[in-house]
């Protein structure tokens, strides 16, 4: 797995920036609604858990779903 700190420690700034640019939209979009609802949605897209929430949490909005899904595609996590 490529990690930004590892690439920076090796002096590979170009690769570190590519990784950062690939992940930044996901980092941003996972927090556009109250956490952990967007994170749970993302994990459900990966098949890691069901998108079950307990009150007072509610499912994320459709616009957040689209933003998270798009960011995950950009990051290469899903198709």
C-alpha cells in the first residue's frame, strides 16, 4: 500500500502529492454531514458493513451519497 508518509520519508514528493490529490476529495466528503453517517455509507459501498444507524443519526442525503461515491471512484476504491 502506498502511504504519503512513507513516500515523503523516501523523498518521493511527487508520488506523495499524487496520493494526497487522489484521497483529498474523499477526506473532504466523508465529513460534509455529521460523522459517522457518511463513513458508514462509504463502508457499505465497500461491503464492509450495513448502513444501519441508530437515532439520533439519520441516513445521509442523496447529494452526500453522490459526493462520497464520486470521491471513492476518484480514489480508485470502487468502480
